[in-house]
């Protein structure tokens, strides 16, 4: 591979990052010098106190005085001995003897990129790949062996070409001497972050020392106060370091992409990057599906055929095309699904946007002569064995109440499709109602137009109007926060135009007018559609059924609003649990909570008696049954009953979910009935 030139932006970002680290080091060394001086002064004072009047009390007081300086100095130096080991739980290591073809594949990439072969190669279940290593103070000066992790969930959804590009990108971060600056800055940033924020073991050590005597505790508190001041100073400086690191990190991503494009070509990187969100979403759906199977003691022997099937189902739902048996996601597809017109310069992001990366890769236009579009898993000698092993590890920490039975891919397909059907509205509506509630129409004044064609009711233009409405609502909510001064945003882009924060109110006025117009347009379209279907219902003798199902939705919507008010009252009644209060005050507030809880329990019982309660997730139903099975005591004596509080909050949290599921069920029931009216007309 030809050496990839370092961009001017990369050099500038690297220089700023290094200078900010130098600034931090100078500040840190000054604090070290002050801490050493404090330690000497406290040590001298403590020794003199003991020498002047030797006794147990002066010994403890002297030890406490000396501990002030020692605690401060220990805080500033603790990171030198601390090592941060990467979490390897859920990973399995593979060797060259086990998978020679994969190792040869990696070796070829390493040689082309111009870096070292990884120290260890691991497999996980994730839809991801990464290079990781243990970091600590000394790793800033000594070479550290880097390990490679490859997710089977990733390989399951990409081609060999795409895997080559992804691994080349990971190794690209450590290629070329100039890139080592970025690697070094990353490591230093990590060490500084740990020093400031990873203080659990330090806190435990200080607490143990303070517990020796109340005399020592006084001085430990003083030492901690000094440390809090030091942390404040260092955090201000670290913000500068971190911002410059993040800016450099974004340039490193562009550079690693270019390295990878020279190895595997631009297109495989583009296609895999665009498909990544879809693959990750499918993986999450499969994991959530098997979360519901725990109560039945069902688990898969191999989760990855299910993963692939779920991805295909989601892709077909979005009408995506397929290439090499994999969904082909385009940049236009991602933009089509993005409804917001707001854009922010995210200075706190460590990665550039996917769109920026794709545009940069496309502009490179690098092609390769070799091409392998087979699934990446074909590299393994026995992909099924690997998949089953990784699946076993993935589910090894799941608790099952009894002996498990294998849930096959065939069972998954049936139940997954059934679940999609249950949670998806009829395609006839072209996603019109997916994110919109049903409008509230008065049938007595409903105008029924003649000569309307059903295919024109929910056409592409109508869907675009809905997307505009949803995007406007969301954008207005964000802009209201900016206008109220609730964010640190100084500038932003809206619909391709740059605005200052002080211009937000004027923009909001325009968008509110636009929202009102779009809302009226949608209402007119929905009224026209309801008139069309209501006429069909009347001609088929189903007018009363049509109105009954329509009204059932609005009755459920009204009940949901009433029930949510009671849930919110319960949350308000429990806010005292986050406060430190005297026991008598806790008892008074508990009595108030028990009083409010009566209404909440009555609400849950009403919900259980509603017709559409049968559509609620069985796990949620079990949670409600357990909560209502007895009167729970949340505070007794001088202790909170954490188990009982957990049952209460689980029911509170799940109530909104249950109401959402029931409201969707009433909506789907009406819309399915409505869609069936035109089917009857055809038949």
C-alpha cells in the first residue's frame, strides 16, 4: 500500500492536542510541587505536635495532620501505579492453529497497512470490530501489545471485502509514524480521564483510613476538600485537552478510512458503514426477542441465523434492495428516514458523521482489482461451530428458572414474523399512521366525498407531509430549549442555513406558522380518508362497527391520559426517597405515599379489566400481578425495603409501556378493520 499523506487539518489538530497536553502537564506539575510542599508542612506539623505532648490523642491528631498532605499527594500520583485492563468477559480467544485462513487474512491486511500483527485475536457476539489494549501511565512510554476483537454479529452481516476494509480501518489507526501522535494523544487523554474520574479504589482507601478514628476523620475531610479544589482546576484544563483530542480523533477517523480504502477500496467501506445501523438494530431486536423467552426457559443454540433473518425482514419493510444476499442501504435511504432539519457542530463527538465519512470515501474513488463478495463467515473452517460457541457464551450469564430447551431458527422465523405483523400497521397506509395518532372526527359533520381513489389517499406526497410535521414538532422542541437558554449552543444549521442562538425566536415564529399549516393539511387528508372508508362501511352494513372501533381508540386515549396523571402523582410522592431525611419525616412522607398508592392500585386493576389488556407483554402482566398480590411495606424501623421498592418502581415504569401497547392495539384494530373494507370491495 502506498503511504497515505497526512492532511493539513490532521497536522494542525495534532499540534493543538499536543500543546494542550503540555499545558495540562505544566499545570499538573505545579500542583504536584504544591502538594509536596503541603505534605512536608503537614508532616512537620504532625511530628512537632506529637513531640511536644506525646499521648494517644496527639498521636491520632498528628497522624491526621500528616494525612492531609499524604492524601493529596497520593491522589495526584495514584494513576502511575493504576493499570486499566480491557474487559475480556464475553470474548473467546482463537489461535492460528484453530483458524489458519482467518489469521492469514489478518496478516495480509497488517502487511498492507504497515503495522504489527495483533498480540491476541478474540471473537465476540457483537456487531463490531475493534483494536484494544491495556492502558496505564507507563504505556505512554513503553510499547503495548494491541489485541483485535472481531464480532461474529458483524461478520454475519458483511462480505469478505467489507471485513477487509473494516479491519484495515482499525489497523490504520496505528499505521505510519505520524499516526502514532494520534495514538499517543488518545492514550494520554485516557490516563488523564482516569485520574480525574476513576476514583473508586482511592475513595475506599481514604474511607478505611478515616474509619480508624474520629480525630483522623476531621483531617481526612480537610484533605478531601483540598482534592476537590485540585480536581476543579484540573477539570477546567482537561476540557481543553479533551476538546482538542476529540477534534484530532475525528481527523484520525478520516485518515484511517483512507488507509482502509487503499487496502480494500472505497465502496466496501461505504456499504458496510451504511449497513451497520441496520445490522445493529436487527441484533438488538433478536436479543430483545430472546429476553422475552427467558420466562419460558427457551434459548437459541445459534443466534446468528436469526440475526440475519431479522435484518432481512427489517430491510424488506423499508423496501431496500439486496446485493450479494445482503441489504443495500444508500445514503439517500438514511436521509429519507431522518426527519429533522437541525444540524449542530458536535465538538464533543470523537467520530465524524457517517455522511461526512461516506462523502470523503466516495470522493477518494479508490477501486481494487480483487473482489470477494462472499459472506465474511466463510473465512472460518467451521462457521456453525464458531457461531454456537459464541452464542453459548453470550447466554451464559442469563438466569433460567429451569432446564432450557433450544429455540430453533424455524420457530424464531414464525414468531418474529408474527410479532412484526402484530406491531406493524397495514402497508396500505404507507406509514401515514406509524407516528401519528388518529384524529378526532365528528361523524355527524363528516363530509363524504365521491369519486376518491384509495391509492391517492396515502401517496408519497402525503407521507412527506407527515414527515415534515414530525420533524417540525421535534425541531421546535429543541429550538425552544435553545431560545430559553437551556443549552450551550451558540450556532446551528436549519435546512441548510446557519443561525445564531439569538436568532432562534424569530425562526421559531416561522416554524410555528409552518407547523400549523402542515397540521391542517394532514387533518384534511385524514378527514378525506375517513369519509372514503366510512362510506364503504355504510354500504357494507358496518357503519356502526366502524364508529365503535374508532371511538374505542379515543376512549383508550382518554383513559391513558387519566392513568398517566395518577402515575405522575406516584412519581411525585416518591421523590423524597432520593433525599436524606430524619426518620419521623420519612414516616410522614411514607403515609402520604401509601395514600396516593391506593389510587394507583385501583388504576392497575382497571387496566387489567380492559379489553385490550390481553395485548400487553406477558412479563408486564406478571409484574402487575406480583405488585397487586399483597400490601408492600417500603420502610420499617430504620430501613428501606429495597426489594419492595423495586417491585413498586417496576410497576410504575411498566404502566406507561402497557398503556402504549394497549393504545396501539386499539389503533391497529381500527385500521385493520378499515383496510378490510376495501378488501371486501375487491372480493
